[in-house]
């Protein structure tokens, strides 16, 4: 069969990984095609992930600020919320970015093709458009960037619109009187923050013994305390087992994570339920076997340090290659894959990938965590600077935070860091840079940080570690 489209490099999927790979490929002069099933570029992150969730969290932050303003003698009264306007705001933010991407693709003369792509051989993809028409594309090289999707627990009635995944929750159809969030990870807690601020009574159940598994336990405590104050109910070591739906709502029964124990809550009826228990990779949906590309049982595609799959001219990047499933990991990999495909002798060199939960307070961590250091038996020194001793944190009434640095005891180099507190996600960047540059505690301590800033806490933690500060002032 004659190919309808031929190209040097094709990118399958236009999320952060895919569009970055396509842009870099075109910038390097390669004839590039970008395939995306949806009309809008940007993938999960721009359309139904990072960006809309942060737009809604911005609204939650404003509501929270206004609520606490009375402590300063400023009273805004109870918020009057127009969901239509808020939805419009979120859509405007998303639209601005996705239209921007479409413009950038056009500028680079990238051919974008809308449709669902599947491999038919190691050099061909078949693309099926919405109207059922198919096109055959022949490529020299391919970057698979087909991403991931929300795990849908099988026992939930998914045809009932009151049962939501994160995409549904971001649509903001209504503010339910009560909302159950199944899963206390980053996505579940971000959405819990939004819905609680908008006025829903939120309950979170988490299977593990702490919220946000992956982050050190001490980081989670200030967040858990604030969620409680805000009226969000949290039940740990709890599993949603049975579900039934009727006019009154969605009734969920719970079991303790440990067999034989009683759950903290036996059952509850909720107006809506959000299931946020993780995401699964899309590796099994693209007929990768027809190209000879290996896919694991869980739908991930194994790659080497150059992002190559087992088939040397086919690369894979982003959520589909494994954890952490984060946009900035996907973009970094996308750029690398395009450069290697072009012939550059590069490989993955980044030491660390930051994680941020945009909750209130934010939790951010990068590099080795204290839990990991203990589990691996690493010789580390840990220094913590409590924000209760920060003039800036006191001034803004947010002293619950702290900054923690983890140092290699032999080299005194920083190998990990974590922050809980407002703007933690922004503050974390300095620690990531310090780790990449092999900075020692003294290097950070000797760097003059502006006063009064929250970023000073990074320098203070370093000085606590190297003994320059023995008492907090
Ligand atoms: P995706 O963004 O999943 O894109 C894959 C694209 O491929 C999709 O557009 C899909 O339609 C397309 N596609 C798939 N199969 C085919 C096919 N066969 N044919 C054609 N097209 C196909 N990450 C962060 O770093 N920060 C955050 O704050 C953050 N917040 C999030 C909030 C939510 C609610 C969610 C769900 C995720 C969030 N993430 C966040 C994760 C982030 O969205 C992902 O890590 C990122 O989008 C992965 O990018 P990707 O390029 O691998 O794939």
C-alpha cells in the first residue's frame, strides 16, 4: 500500500513530551509530523491536567486568602461564586496555551494530523480520523509519546456522571454538597483543595498510612493539619470496597487496608465521588507489537538512557516510559529523544526530577528523601529550618512550613531537599540546581539570599547543617 504521508520523524501524541520532541525535531531541520487524536494540542497536562488544575487552585487560594483576611482586620464577607465565570476563566487559560502551541507548530512547519494512530509495521502507522477515514504514514524514525490515562476502579458505576475521574472533576459541572475523594495522592488532594474551597464537604480516603505516599511523612503533617482545620475529613489505611448509586447519592462502603481491622468509617453516602488512584500508561493501545516494540504488562515501554526502545529507530518518552508521571520529565525526555534521533551523542544526565503538590500548603521535594536514605542505609545528615523562625513566614501568617535539606555526610554535598509551605514549588528550584551542581552546604550558606524571603530558609538549613547557625534568630 502506498503511504499517504511520508516523513523523517513522526511523533505519536501531542502532550508535553510529544510537542517538545516535535518542536525540537523541526528546529533541528527534520521533516516532522505530529499526530494527536484530539483537536487541541497539549495532551493531558494542558487540557485536563497541570494547567486547568492550577487555574482552579488559584481560585481556591483567593478564597482562602479572603477567609483569613479577617485576622488582619479585613473582612470581605462570604464569597459569591459564579461557577460559569470560573469555568470560563479556566478555559481561557487552557485555550491561550493550546492555541499558542498550535501557532508554534505551524510556525515550525510541523504537519499535524488529527486521528488515532496505531503501528502496522516498524516503519508505518495507520491514522484513523474521527470520520473513520484512514491514512498510512511511513516514517524513518518515531517518538512514541502517547501518555497515560486515569485508572478507573472497575467496581464503580462509571456511566453515572456523579462518579468522576480527574478529567470530569476539572469540568466543574457543579459544587456538590458532599464529595468523596478516593486516593490521597497529589491529584486527589489538589482537587480536594479546590472543591473544599468552593464549598463542598470533602472526605478523602487513602489506602496507605499517609497522605501523598512518596513524600516524607513530616512534610505531610502541616498539610494534614490544615486540611483538618478546613473541615476536610481524611481517613488513612482505608479502602473503598463496595459502591452503589441511587437517587440519594453514591453510597460507598469501606474496608480497613489491613485485614481483620475495622475501617475508620464503615460507609457513607456522597453527592459525588472522585476516583484518583493513579494513572496507567497507554502502551498497550498502539499495537506496538506490530513494530516489535516491547511493552510491559502494565503498559509501559522500556527505554535506554537515550530514550530508545528495543527497536533502535523508535523512541518513547513521557508517562508511557514510567514514573514519575510528570510534565517536566516528559519535556526533558522529548527534547533528548529528538536530539538523539537527529544524531547527537547525548543521553539522560539529569540527577533529579522535582515533585510538587500544589496543595495549601504546597509540598515539594527533589532528590533523595529521608525515607529513601534510611531504606538504602545512606550516611546522610538532615537539617531542618522551621518557618516559625522566618520573618517573612510570620509576616504572611504561614509559619507551619519548613525547609529540609539532606546532605551526604562524607562530601557535605546536598543530595535531597524538601519544603512544605506556601510557594514551596517555586522555592524548590534552588535546591534542584544545588544538587545538579554538586553544591556543598557551605556553598549554599555563602550565597547571600535576600531578606526577608522564604528562600532564606534554604540558606539557613545549610548553615544549620554546617554548624554556622546553632541558634535560630
Ligand atoms: P500526555 O500528556 O498524556 O499526552 C499524550 C497525548 O497522546 C494525548 O494528547 C493523547 O490524546 C495522545 N494519544 C494517545 N494515544 C494516541 C493515539 N493512539 N493516537 C493519537 N494520539 C494519541 N504533571 C506535572 O508535572 N505538574 C502538574 O501540576 C501536574 N498536574 C496534573 C494534574 C492532573 C489532574 C493530571 C491528570 C495530571 C497532572 N500532571 C502534572 C501529569 C502530567 O499531565 C503528565 O505527566 C503529562 O501530561 C505527560 O505528558 P506526556 O507527553 O507523556 O503524555
